[in-house]
C-alpha cells in the first residue's frame, strides 16, 4: 500500500476520525477517550492510538507517577488533520437532508426496476 493511502486510511478510519475530533478539543487520558469515542473497544482504541502516534498525528505523554498516567494530544500534524476532518464532518451535517433524499430516490428507483441493477 502506498504511504499517502495508508496515512489517509489511518486518519479517516471509523475510529481515527472520532479520536481526531475528540483530541481536537483537548488532550485526554485513555479512559476519557474511550468514553468520548462511543462504542470503541479498548483494543481497537489502543491500536488506533498507536497507529496515529506512529504516523506523527497523536502524541503520547506517559507521566512517571503512580498510578501511571498517560495523556494523548494532537501534534501539529494532528491538529491540521483534525481541522480537515472537522470540516468534512461539518459538511456532512449540513448536507444530511440532501444525502437522505438521494438515498430515498435511489431506493425508489431500485424498487421500481425490480432491483436488477448491481
């Protein structure tokens, strides 16, 4: 897989987008992120954070205290990516009624033609 595509997939994956949006507001501990990213399993959140950290989008700050404390925040690259993702999310919300209308029209056409198209 080419490098730009893999970075795009990491940042726009189901969980990647939600992590970027959550961290765009402020830095978070793992448990805070898990609550903010509704529905994500611990293992998937861990994998997503590791991938985004490897790509230079997320910064992991482990504090040498007991109990251990780890904070996650966006790097400058991550802040830029989060801004773009938030713009796309905003556009999606603004165009939701148009998309829903297009879906209804599509389904009506498929039903009218007996769902012959694939």
